[in-house]
């Protein structure tokens, strides 16, 4: 399969998933919300897609790009090329990465 065809198929798959999720959100909203909250209105398909997008922004976010296989391979090759001392230094450096800097105490 060529790269362009793969991208096209991926785009169509994403659109199809968004469409199906929009229908699911619309059905769940129209089934639950008016029954739970009297006076709440039913939503149409486009409002359901808007709700889905709003929830993704507020709660799920849009995940960053995933690492490609060649980036993972480069990291693996770099790891394989390290000596045991370099690996130990790497772990020691990573262990201190998120720790706060030591504070000086006044005596």
C-alpha cells in the first residue's frame, strides 16, 4: 500500500470514527439528559459533535504525536551502544531529574 493511500485510508477511518462517536453521543444525550434533568433539550447531530469536541478539549486533550518507529529504533540503538557505566550514569541522571534542587540552610 502506498503512503498516500495509507494517509487517505487513515483520514477516512478518523472521519468514520468521529461520525459514529457523534451518533453515540447524540443517542446517549437524548436518552439520559432529558430524563435526568427536566427541561433539558435534546441535541442534534452537529451539537453532539460539538459536545464531543468540547469534552476532548477540556478533559481528554489532543495527545501529542506518537513516536514513529524510526525514532524508537534510534533510541534503542543508542541504548544498545551504551556501556554499562554510561547506562548507570543515565539512570542516576534521570533519578535526579524531577527532584527539587537542594536548599542551603542558614546556620
